[in-house]
C-alpha cells in the first residue's frame, strides 16, 4: 500500500534525520524532494505545491533549525499535513433513517458491486444490521447474478426485478420491500456510468431524488490516480455525494487519489477496500494512513483486528493448556486461523512499524501458512496433541504426507517449541497484562 510513495518520502526526509547541521537551504531541498515524491504519486501539482509550502511555513515558524531533533520534527510536520490533506478526522457512515438508504455510485469497473457486498457484510457483522442489497444495474450482463452470488456468500438478501428496466422504480419498490420485511439498511448498487454520459448521469440523479438516501457513496478505483479525482468532481457536481470509497488499495497504488480527492471535492474518504475477500474493508482513518505512508505502521488498527478475533473463553482454555504443558499442534493451528481472519498478510505486515520497509522486496503471500498447515494436517491426532511422540520415522512419514522435507518438519518443530516456551514464560498474568495493554491502545 503506497510502497513507492513511502520509499520516496523516506529518502526525501532521510537527510534531516541525521545529526548534521540543519539549515534553511536543506529544509527547502528536502521539501522539494517531498513535492517530487507527491507528484510521482500522481498528486495534483497545485496540491503538492501548497502542501510543501504549508510544511515549510510551519517548520520555520516552529524554528525547526534550532530544535534538538529537527529531522523528527520535520517528519511530524509532514505526517500532520498528510493527515489534514486526507481529511483530518475520521468520518463514519450515517446510519440514520428507517431504513437507512445507501446509494452507491461510480465508474464502470470501479468495484461498486463487490464493495456493496463488503459494506453489507460489514454492517451485518460489525453493526448487527439487517441489510438488503438492491440490484439496479439493468444494463450490464450478469450484473444481478454477480450481486446474488455476493449476497449468498455473506448471507444477505438481494432484491431485483427481472425484466424491469427502470432503476428508479426498482429502488423505490426495494425500500417498500425492506420496510415490510424488517430490513433496516438498504444498499442500492447502481450501474457504472461515465461522467460524460449525460443520460446515465441524469438517471442516477433521478434515483437519488426518488429515494433521498442518508448516504451517497462514490466508489473509485484508487489505481486510476489523478483521473479518479477528476471523475469524483464530475460526479459530485451532479450528486453532491457524502463520501468516497477507495477500492483496490492493496494493489500497486500510487496514492494520488487518496491524497488529492478530499482537497478537490471537499468530501471525506469513508471506507477503503484492501483485498478481494468480503471482510477486506476498513474505515478510513487519515491519521493512521499518514503513519503508514511514512513507514510508521498502524499499530492501533492491528490491535483492533486482533481484538475482533480475540475470544476470552478460548484464551482461558489456552492458558490452562499452556500451564499444564498441553499446548499442541491443534492449538497452534487455531492461532494460525485467527491470524488469517485478521486480513491479508501483506496488509498486516504493513501495520507493523518498520516492517513494510524491511520487507519491501519480499513477496508476502496469503498462502504463507500453507506448508505449515499441510505438515500439521499430515500428523495423527496423537501427534498433534502430544508433539513429543514425533520421532525420526514419524517425521519422514509426515514430510512425505505433506509434500515437504524432513528439514521443513524439523524447522516447524523448532518454531513450535520456541513458541511454546515463550507462551509458558508469559504465564502468571503476563499474557493478560499484554492484552490489557493492547486494549488500552484502542
């Protein structure tokens, strides 16, 4: 996520991170490189210029040249300005109304239908809402079928009218259906349209007027950079939407859309899509994203994801097993599954301060645990519950059954033993204190 931008900003700020003498000249030179990094990330020239001008004024206003650590102060100023550029405060979704009506808009191929499913899943699981998805894309072949597949996947009802080519009528009927069937959120998935297509823009404007949505979201593919910002302006002129959704942020995104869109349309980024799975959706936090762009990680989001998967009852059972030296490979497998539920490995690593930079050339696959899982699944129930019984001949059989080598089985055994020792050391309240500390960070 924003790897290229992060790397270039790090290089630009590196000259001020040392202990050398800081002057107005090298502050200006550093900010020139910062501006170049922003332009390379497809940020609008005027926005990039104003950004560096503001940072310079603040830096000189705080007498950065005579501070004990001017490099760190400059990083903080850039971070604060990045946060402001992306909106400053986190803006949540409006769930008022009975039912809440959410209208999705955007270009063809921006990921509206997939994101509609992600949002429905988010509201169902995190906000305990009864959601109805509505198929109003009456033009694209198989669009309704795609929405139905998504709805089935997440257990959410999909409303559609076969043969009806009037999306205004469909959306109005869907709201009546929602009221009659106890649904308190209606998400209307509309057809993708080009901003230059006057007829289609009029159509979505008519839908908007007919249903009076509490939230109108503009969905944009973040990989389209500055073009996305220009399109957002055209849509906002017609719809006056409430917020922006950036999809495909897990790709090789330059960052131009995320950094420019708030300045251009003066509307907050509310959500981001971070992968293909239905739970790959995050509320957008400008401050946390600024931290990630500057290589500081995002520990708060990482802790929140861990907390979502944390089951206190399971943790108590696990503690008892560890205390009795009964921690086995089935328990190890459960821990792996909890980590996998937290999101893509690449995204999780990016949340750890410094890890993104250290592993920038390492391809972190979501199948990173595949070999470990294969080895564990090749063990007998006795071997999984009592790892000490695994001898040389058993290792050979496990390696053959999992398609791995004896060396890989030995490596896993070594890692497992180290993890067991570490967890044993954390007994006596250590683990609980750690979790309490994590809760306090939220």
